[in-house]
C-alpha cells in the first residue's frame, strides 16, 4: 500500500508540470506498466483530481476541476506560497487578509520543520516601513482584471485628484502596483488618449462595454508606461539630462521612481526627470551621482543648478579639510 501511495504522489507530481504525458512516458518514469498507469489515473480521478485524456493520443493531462483538490509543492514552492500569503495578509488588497491568514495556517501546519524554520526566520527578519497605501477591494481588482482578459471596455466612476467625480469609459490593458498605489493603464475612449487611473479612486460599473481590438501600449508595456508617467510626465517641473554612462550602468542608480532612462549609444543615455519644484528637480538629478549635461529644463532651472553647485563649493573649506 505504501508503494502504491508513493507512486500516486509521484504520478500527480508529474501531471502538475502542465504538460501532456503519454501513458508509455508515465509508465517509464514510474517503472510500471501502462495498465498500472491507467489504474492509478482512475484512483486520482476518484480522489477528485481532473485527469483528462488527451485526444488523438493515448495520453493524459491535469485539467481544471469544479473544486480544488490538494496540491503537491516542492520546498521552494511551499516557501514562496507561505511568504506570499504573509505579504497578502498585510498588503493593500482589502478583504483577503483573513482568507490569507487562514490559508497560511493550513499550510504551516503541514510544512516540514526545516521549511517552517525558513519561513519564520524570514518573517522575523523582515520589517515593513511606512503604510501600504490605500486599500483596494479584491472585487474591484478582479473586475478590472476580468475586463482586461476579455478585452472589454470598462465603465467606471472616477474621482480625480481635484475631488471632482466623472464617469469614464476606457479600454483596460493592465494593473500595475507601483509604490503605495495600484494603477490601471487604459485607453480613454472619450479623451482619445492613453491614461493611468488610481484604482483606489475607481468604482467599476455594470454592465461593461463592448469588446475592443487591442492596441499597442506605449513605452513598451503597462509597467514602463506607468513608470514614465509617474517619474516624468505627471510633474509640473520636468528636465532631460544626458548621463555620460551607458543605460545599463545608469540603471543601477536610477530606480523607476526617480527618472526614466533612454539609451543613446554605448557611452551615454538620457534621463527624464520630473518633480514638484525646481529644488526637488536639482536634488533628484544630483542624487544619481553621475556626470551629466543638461539638455532641456524649465525656466530658471540652469540658475538653480548653478546655485546648488556654488552652495556645495562654499560648504568645503579652501584647504579642503
């Protein structure tokens, strides 16, 4: 019986790799006959695992069922799931905290001691600094994600940064969790332009709109689009400088919230930066700590750069001590 149980677990592990298996391949992996494989597949089906027959070949795959049967996880997968559940329990998605803790409790009860130690050690060594931002309802995220998947227009009420409300209709392309907020990247149908929307200010309305033909998202994808909007386009003061290093080198110092990099050649790149004041713009460029040349900036920005440089020089005594 022990040999049969162990073989069933091994068979289930193979099927969970999301590929089609022939009966002969499974028999070879398990060291049994094809007839034994057929019997073991029948046992898995009796336990609730939706093992499907592959049409056109004497093979099998694991499909999606009406209920969730137990899953087999290797060590790294189990640790990743446990860490993800702990993060979700204290994250910004409302309504899943209790569910995450309940699932985590079930998982930790069956974790081997060596894995439970790794998960707990990471938890003890990790400290969350600051708030996680506005909470988002899981239903809201799922409604948006479903519209993205179906290529259906999304109708929603939206409250702008000025507090004014409006009803919008847009083609949704993706959700991005950036910093403390969730953002929807969408093509605004009424304004005939691409937009980012704060999800915590958004309320989906039903029914959803018609299906749409997907467009190409600017800047290379939804993540890059949000990064560029938040780091550059959305700010009242914007500047572009040439950094005298390759983009790959600059990327080690310029995280997405600081600026947007644009490769030029093997020895230089452009950095686009935005801020809410000239002083903040100067600080952000200087903080990168790389040689640069100003290409474009708002009125008064060259004088602000010179004033900062002179202030730094005055801070150093003439003897250099």
